[in-house]
């Protein structure tokens, strides 16, 4: 398939490498020099993969819809526009798959996290906390992945009502502690602690390849489709819970 890479930074280059390894070709590379590309440049593209900036993502997605090019979106921080953009996808027969994290391991982690929260929902002595560590270049805090983890816990835990990105004395708050360190692809830890013991699950990324491979798998899945999809659809996780 012919793939447009919208956002040709470190992640975009890793995605390109995997695409070529899997026999695909690149129809368009969007860099800082041609960031204001026209939708006509997408003609002949089978699917687009978008990794740019929050302020640019909705506009880039709409350009894909204009020529019915399915688009996989890895940019985070634009989700205030998600409902509007999703409705436009349906209106224009487009296809959208947006995820906070494309790693296969992370998406399995999401399901384990949700299941653990559900099992402990009626054991109020266990209090949940989240810690996320990323590289110093990461602009958003907390990470989109940490927010997805938090939403999974909130969906399954009656005693937590919202997440906060700081320490809190309010028992209904779900704490997310964000740390930024040099050369860290990403580590997410969930801890359910009581006075008696603790249960901890952790996902540690060793490099960017897992994220890039997942984005390519999502693109292969999305090509030729219409509608709104999630990584749970790509990985057949729908029977185990919400992604």
C-alpha cells in the first residue's frame, strides 16, 4: 500500500523504516518545510499516518477526509476536537483510528489494568496511583497513555471520580505523577496499595520501534475501511473490554 507520513520526525522516520521492511511505499512525506501541504497531494494514497502537533492534527485529519484517505493518528493533546472530527469522518465517509499509544504491549497493558481495577473495585483498602516517565522532549503532561490508563481505572472504580496530575489528599482523586528524564522512551506504572500489600503492573518501552510497528499495523488494518476504529479493533481485544 501507499502511505503518507504526516510528521516526518523521529517517529515518522521509524515508521517509514518499518513500512519499507513490510513492502509498502511512501506516497508523501510531510516535514516542517511542507507542513501546510494541500489535500490534493494525498491523491493516490491508501492510508495516512499522522504524528505532528496537537494544534495541527485536526486540520491534517480533515485533509485526509477530503480525499477519503483513511488516517491513523498518533498525535495526542487534540482530543477536545475528537467528537467533532469523528462526526466529520462519518459525514464524509472517512476512516479514523486515533490512539494515545500504538504499542501492542501497551494496549494489552490497558486491558490488564482495566481488569485489575474491576477486580479491586469492591476492596476499598486498595488505593490506585499512576506514575509515568518520559523523555524531556515530551511536551504533554500527563502523557496520553497515562490518561488512557487513568480512564480505564475510573471506568471500573466507583470510589475514584477524576484524575489529577499531582499529589492529592482527596480520596476520590486518582493521582498521576509525571516525571521527565533524558533518553526515556516511556515507562508507565500502576500501583494498587493497601496497608497489607501492594499490586503493581508496569510497562517499559525499550525504544520507539514498538510504537512505530503498532502504527503500521493500524494502517494496514485501516486501509480500505470507513468509520471510527480503535487499537482494540486492530488487536482483537474488543471481547476483553474497552480500549
